[in-house]
């Protein structure tokens, strides 16, 4: 059945409406988190754009990751802030479709970008002499474009299928945003086949980049352990630490959100898991990469000094 069979024209996002006394405090906290997230990621994008010494694959991948993080946060946070300040927060059928689409697009793209970044670190640590050829500008562009294209394809297929189900009421989404599991609960036809496909697809989506990351870091570990110099080992581990932290943060929160059994957790627990996925990763990534990376810190200080001069 298609969307034309749906009698629901808008959805109501319940959010945390059953904790009205907490909503004001949550609004303030989430607004600060959103502004810090945008500022942090925008700073990384700007610094890398302006500092030509950072125009190498490692930092250009990071720049793309920051664009994804800021975009993901903007897809979820403004609507969430509206939900926290409204007695009855509604979102149109089309608005819900668009939000679901971009959540999946940016989530999928980040998945593939993290895989590409692991391959970049593998090439840099394991094959330093031939690294410029392995990770040439052409290869870098291909990896970035593939990450975005795969993200777009994943979102297009999934969202088209989800919103092809009829929605004939109720229209209350017991969640903070239009995420696939929460929207599917309102479909008034059997979604079992889609859920099987979605679970399988999500595992593949997560597993393929994750296996690439695992293989890359296994090789990196063996290479680093064979290094005679302690300084060399520390430098190699240092260049990989930020990426590994991001991978752990992203995959742990994403898996909790999308690979959980249907009835295992309460709606409130699911909302908190979703918050971890949509708030923590975009907020912490700029800090992870900036605080642990000397080149990034140097470039940020340089940019600040230029601003002070002007």
C-alpha cells in the first residue's frame, strides 16, 4: 500500500511530556548542547578549510565528519526543542518523512566515513612510504563520494518503504523524533517483513564498515608492536586514538538505538538511548579530535590569533 492510503496527516511527538517539570531544564540543557555542537563542528570545518597545511586526507575526512555531525544534530535538535516547549508538539506527515530521511542519511554516511577513515589510518601507519599513492587525491574523493552516495541510497530505500505503509491512527509517536522504529509502531498493517529486512540491512550497514575498521586496526596493532622506537609507537597510537574513540562512541550508541529487541526496553529508556546517539556523538567528536591532536590545536590557536589581530 502507498502513502495515499494513510489517513494520518500529522503526528504528535510525545517526547518527555509526562515529565513536564523536567522539560524546562531539559530545554536549557539541550539548547546549550546544540549550540556547542554547532560551534565545535563549524570551527573544525572552518579551521581545516582555511589552513592549507591541513589539506591532507586525515583532516579532510574529519572535515566531512564534522559536516555530517552538524547536519545530523540540526535534523534532530530544533524539532526536539520545539517538542520540549509545546504542550502538543505536532509534525506533519511530510515533515516526519523528511526528518526520518535525513536521520538515516547522516547516520549511514557517518558509518561509511568512519570506515574510510580507518582505511586512511591503516595506510598511513602500515605503509608510510607509499601512503601518498595509496591515499591519493583521487582515492580520497572516491571514498568520500561513496560514503555520501551509500548514505543517500540507504536512506532513500528505507524511508520510501517505511512511509509506504498505511497510517490510520493513532498518530502519537512516543519518541523525541521521527526515528524508524518509533514511526513503524504506528503503521496499521503487518510490518514484519520490513523489520526483518531493516534488521538485516542495519547489521550489514554497520558490519561492513565495522569489519573494515577491525581489519585496519588489527594490521595497525601488529605494525606498531613491531616498531623499534617507543616514540614511533606512541605517535602511531596517538594518531589513531581519536578515531577509535569516535568509532566506539558512534557504534555503541547507534547499535543500542537500532539493533535492540522490540520489547526489551521501556519507551523512556529508548528515548535516552536515542539522546545518547543524537546528542553525545556530534557534541563530543570535535572535542575528541581537537584536544588530542596537536595540529588541530595549533590551527585553532592560529585562527584565533588572526581574529584578534583584525
